[in-house]
C-alpha cells in the first residue's frame, strides 16, 4: 500500500512487515508466531531486538546502540513490569 507521501507499507496478516520511503530507504519488521515484534531494522541497518517469556511478556529489549533493558514481573499473572 502506498500513501499520498509516496511511502510504501507492506503487510503480512495483521502486522506491518516493511516500510519504504519515496527515496528508497527501507525498514523491516519481524514477528514471532504470536505477532509480537521480535526485531526491527531501520534504513541505517541498525536493529532493535525484543525477547518475550513463555507467557508472552516482554523480558528484554536491545536497542540499536546495544543498550539492553530487562523487564521483571513480580506477579506471574501481570502484564505490567
């Protein structure tokens, strides 16, 4: 799908998988089988990564600069860290 500004967006069922600007700069998005974002690569080639626990909660995010944020959940049934 291309919008009025010339940006092309690619979809897989229910999720955005790619975005390309009119000048050809592309970003890609990858998901697990639960449609949770696992990585995103920007036009500069830098990657954001996310990891989830068996309950589907975000447990770690690695920024493109390598900084790591870890999430801990006090309540095993809570979605809030």
